[in-house]
């Protein structure tokens, strides 16, 4: 790692890699800014055993909460933020953990929840979302997830669903 990267807390290039969505033609779901609605809808979309990864949280109370519910990483996600080094949390994606997170956020609002959000299972990314909750970038969802499930997810978010490249 170079001197300036160490000095300013950047992520060295050799740590940028990791798993990412491999689908050439994933589902595209238009973004939402409603974090609570999103996390409540995720369990109905994703298979049992999935893990949700939140990267670059913006508020100390959110970091503290996510630390308390995180599990050891089952895979390294390709990071989206290289400077400053982002925080990242791997959280079991269950109806219970997502409901508890939504309830926590309702009681402790976050002006900035996270920059990136991914869901993975067995080393395969199922959902990839850069600029989560803040930008216009869509969520990309693996085509291994059925059309009906993705449609219900989009409806639960009030989002549109289409097919397009990631």
C-alpha cells in the first residue's frame, strides 16, 4: 500500500476484490428511499440462509446496532467505497432480524443509513445495490430469483421492475 493510501485511510487495491453480481441480464428494481420498507420486504424475496451486507453506514447509532447483530463474513463483497475505508456489516437475513432492524430505525431514525447494500448466499450475490437509498441507481437482482417474487418485492416497495444489464 502506498504512503498516501496509508496516511489517508484508503483501501489498498488488493482489497477491492470480492464477489459481485454475476448475472449478465439481472432484474432491475427502481430505488427506494424507505429503508424500513426495504428491509421488511427483503425476507420474502431472498432464500433462507441469505446474508445482507450493509456498507458505509453514516451514523454512529446505526453502526453500533449493526455491529450488535452482525455475523462473521461468509464471503468478501467487492467494496464500493475505497476512501475512506468503509465499515461493513454482514447480517443474517431473516424475517426476525429485518423486522427488528426496521423497528430500531423507526425508533432511532437515520438520515443516512448506508451507501451500498448486497445480499448473498453461498458465495453468490443475489442483490447488488450501489448508492442505496441515496441515488437513482436501481437494485440489481439475480435472475435465479423468480419473476413472481421480484414482482411482489417491487410492489411492496412501490418500485418498478424490468430486466437490464448491471
